[in-house]
C-alpha cells in the first residue's frame, strides 16, 4: 500500500463515514497483491519432443497434465525452467542444417522469438541445469574440432536477464547442478581430457565463475545433482570393459558423506546415474545406464534401497520426480526409437499403474 493510500484510509477511518470505501480499498489492495504473487509463482508445465523417422524434432509445451499442447519450434533435449516460463533446447540436429546457426535456444513458454546462444560452427551444446530462480542456465559445450577437443569444450552459464554467456571451465563435462538454497552456486564434474579413463572430479563456482575450486580429488567423481541436504554423485570404479557407477552423497561443501547404492553392475553396463531429488531430499530418481541399456530407478535416500521402475515388466526412462516425491515422470518405449514412438507418462514412486500424459512423444521435462 502506498503512502497516499495509507493517508486516505486513515482519514476515512477517523471520519467514520466511509467504512465501505475503506473495505473496498483494502479488497483492491489484497487483490492486486494476490495477482502479483500469482504472476511470480511457478506455472506447472510439461515440455517434450515429437519426431518420426522422417521428420525433424519439434519441441512442445503443455499443461503438467498433458493438455493444451502448444508447438514451440525445432529442438531436442528440452529443459523446462523451474518457473515454467522458459524452455531451453539443444538445436543440433533439429533442422536441416546442423552446421550453422545457434547451438542453444531458449523458447518463451508464452510464445515469442527464440533466444539463441553459442554457435554450431564451433561446438554443439546441451542444456544441463537451470538455477532455482530460473535466471541462469548451465550448458555443456562440446567442440566440433578434430584435435584438442577437451580444450575447446567446457561448461558455460547463460544469464537470461543480461544475455551474457560466461565460460566457467574448459574441458569435458560430466553433469552440472545448481544449489537449492538460492545462492546460485554451481557444482559440476570436469575432466581435462576427452578419454573416458581420464581423471574426473567435482568442482564448484558461482554462476559467474567466481570462486572456482575443486572439491574432490579422487579422480573418479562425476554426474552431480544438488539436493536440499546432499549432493548426489557417482563414484566410478574402473574395470576392463567399462567403469562401474555407484551413487554417493556429499555435503554442500563437497565432503564425502556416505555411499548410497549397492546394486550389482554387470561388465558391459555402468550403473546408476542420479537425476533429481524430491523437494525434501528423501527420494531420488536415478537412471541405470550402459551398452544398449537404460532404465529408471527409484532410490530411498535414507535406506539406499534402489528399485527398478517398470511398466508391464519393461524398463522406462526416468525424466523427473515431483516436488513431493510421490510421482515419477517417465518416457515409455522411446529408447533407441524416434521420439514419437514413445509415450510420456507418470507413475507412483512406489510402483503401480502408469498414467499416459502424451501418447506420442518423449524427452520429457517438467517443473512438477
């Protein structure tokens, strides 16, 4: 309420002649305040991709239940901002010309011109993580060069308010995630070489790259996801054919806390990769990855119990977890298939019947 409004309300109250006007003024003020809060509140939405064997990939946005779909434009691997107002996409392979144009696009959910960043002439790029306030976007950039690939690759952060792109680190990136406390701190995994056997460690910095420092030194830490209490990440054990991944937990400062998962990992697969925490940090969505293999896992953080998520006995791809941890967002039938062969669905964290949201689509992302 402005100073003028406060003075006017005081005068009416003392006179005792305009109680109705006073109540009307208060009602208007409360209504305006509620409208302002609603405008800032996250809009629950769902982004996904459609594409057939002969068509290019298209990014769509819909209500969180899958209704009212709206085409945004070309793109792949969409990542919906926490406030539901923007969708970041990779533009490599999304159009007939994959050698020219921007590498990253950001679509306004309400429609409007595409914000584009980086260049396909030098590197492809994939959106990795939004900051909780939806201002910053962390992007993995991979060089198109034939030599010194790691030196030309790295982690960039786009400031969507100013349009600036800041290179945080050069090298091969294995995941990135923002702190959940609103500080816009960033944790990411970095290797200074492109070899899968090269050392990889976790690093932290501010969104503008300030305060960059290494937080692990074992050479086998990657795929971090920042939750409310812990950072979940993979520690790899090197083997003859492929590394083995198990999920560990670290403090917000990066200090190792404990091993979380203990699942069997065969020789041609890697194991569990953490994807997303519930809001209270008690539940974690992970993906079991390997050669010709992928499958969602529901992980209880307190016990470390990890359960495969299936629909009609078949593995599904994990795409998200609801804020309350009760529901998983999944892709059915899209593994190694065109996106439109898949279905976007939800399923209870503890298992049960799946509910189809999008009958023909995959690569889902939500802010549920």
